[in-house]
């Protein structure tokens, strides 16, 4: 299962989505304001949208996780049995 999370890390939506993803051992892709969490999470299992980092002025060396682009995200979504958008 693939979770797409876009909420800022200081919101209840992000915290709930992150907790559910961990419980389900799901893959997680951080989008939009959720990419800010990649600076504080010590979990390299996350996928992070590279364009979203650049738009927010976050340097690649500041984050943990795997950087991907939109074509890679589309491939992941196509290969995943389920995709959940948690905004």
C-alpha cells in the first residue's frame, strides 16, 4: 500500500496519517507541505518529491528518505495494489 501525505508535519492530519502508515507498514510519499517532515524524521523508508523540496528551499542533504520525481511517483502508484491520499 502507498500513502500520499501532503499536510504539514505540525497538523493533526499529518500525525494521524503517519501513525496509520506506520501501523500498516505502508510506503509513504511526502508531497507539498509534508516534505518539511523529511528534515526531522529519521526514517529513510519515505519517498520525497524532489520538486516539492526545491520549491520550499529545502536542500537534498537536509532530508532523509528517497527523492523521487513525478514520473517515479506515477510508476509507484501504478505498481501499488492500493493508493491512499491522506491530505
